[in-house]
C-alpha cells in the first residue's frame, strides 16, 4: 500500500492552519496526498499512533505531543536530540523524529530582518522554549534570561544552555525585567494575557519580539510592544512546515523541494492576515 496519508495532531487542534499549508504545497508539487487534523491528547498519543496502518506517511505534532513523539522515535535528528522535542514523525518500520521548529524560528526571524542575536529573553519553559533556546544559540546568543510562571521548570533549559555554551538564568514571569536584551521570544500558549505592568516592563527592556503564538493575532503581548519590532509566529508556522514537507518528500529537512519558491509562495498565501 502506498503511504500518502498525513495529519497534524494536538490538543487543541481546531485552530491549526497546517492542513491549508500542506494542501497548498502538495498541489504545487503534484502530489495526491491527504493531510488532515486530529485532536489527540497526551494520554491518547501512544494508542493513536499504534493504530495507524501502512497508508500513513507521517505526522506533524503540536502541543502537548512533542515530548511523546520524541519518546516514540526510533531515530532523531540533531535538533530533536538537543531539545527533547519532536514535531515531525516520518513513519515506517521505525519512526524517525525531527524538530523543524528550530529552523522555523531562525527563518521567521530572518524574514523580520533579525539574523544575529547576542542576548535574549525567553518567556515560557516548555518544548517550544527549548527550540527557541537552540535557535538563538545558532544566531550567536551568549546570554539568555528565561521567565516562566514556574521557574523551576527551566532547569532543563539551564542544562541545555550549558551544553550550548550559553549562560541561562531563570526567574518568575511577573518579576521585573531590568536587563535589556536584543530579542524576546514568547513561547506562551495562545491567548495568554499578561497584566499591564509585567507586559510593559517586558516590552521596555525586551528588544524585538518574536511571539510563537499566532491565534488570535495580534497577541496581547504583541499589542503591548507598541511600535517595537514584532515578528508573528505565523512565520515559524510557515517555515517549520516547509521543512516538514521536505522530510515527507525526501526524508531530509535540508532537501530543497522542486520549485520551492513557488511552494513557499503558495503556502504563505494561506496565512495572510484575515485569511
């Protein structure tokens, strides 16, 4: 049986733009592939994965499934190993796990004119925060301030930073942000609203803002940033999906797709504001 079925899994998932992005790409590529979406909880992931038949080519994974997908992977790419998170599974006899979020963040920042970072602040301490830390490290960061509602959850990020040669410090999300940074990377869940005072303090010393959340947009934090440089998470969504499609087509996130410029243009058209 030819493998041609794909989907994005997560909880919640109804808001996901991934089906539209992937459908646009496969139309340009001339591939008769089916890409859907399914609400799958963390507790239900293993059973749902085990029930897939040979028609399934791969999965895109979002919250809260990236750690479960990591554990389910027989092999993992470098970014997955570094972050402990898999957002792409290439299925087969032995599932291969990839993290395309790191590259997605880097390309989204490049679209916003940000190609070098020395200092950063990351809001949140989950799987996307780990990808953000690796991304800013690859852009040259040497110091990162992590802010989380539960700072103890940042212990893994501190260890990851040490392995990357970066000084990572952690503190409460609502604590005053005194040290100015080049960029703030928000990895908080969609719809998160910070009270006016913490948001204002973060914006005042936060440099440019990259907000991984994109629904609704503008996010509350993006609104608080005022006239500062703001990069939407839609760029990350686009570019991590391009890498996923490379994996599904060729098994390699670095493999350039046929007529990739046209593929990216068709995908970008699916995420324009108001679409």
